[in-house]
């Protein structure tokens, strides 16, 4: 299983065959992991990935499993397992 590599930032186009875009607005996107990519934090497969350039984000509900948060220079990535 390949791990999501964010060492040089995150570009969704590098993973276009592995991630499915579910929702996108000006500064954020929600993606589904359809290839068992490993989390950039823990290495375990994740279900959903939220990527944002916003400073603050509020989630209406939390997933039932573990959550990992990773930061690049420009983005915050939240992986829900």
C-alpha cells in the first residue's frame, strides 16, 4: 500500500486515480480513498480526506473512527479512518 506523501506539499492531481472528489469549494475539498492509500500520519488506510487552506473549520459531525491531522506549508489535511 502506498502512503500519501505530503513531504513537498499536497497536490490532488498526483493522486487522481486513487482519490475521488466528493465536494469542493474555493479553499477546501473532500475526497474518498478508493485505492487503500495509507494515511500521511499513521500509514493506515483512510476512508475520507478533507483538505483545506482555511484557518478555521467546523465539522457538523465527527466520524466514528480515528482521525489524523497533517499539515503542509499551505494546507491542513484531515484523514478519517
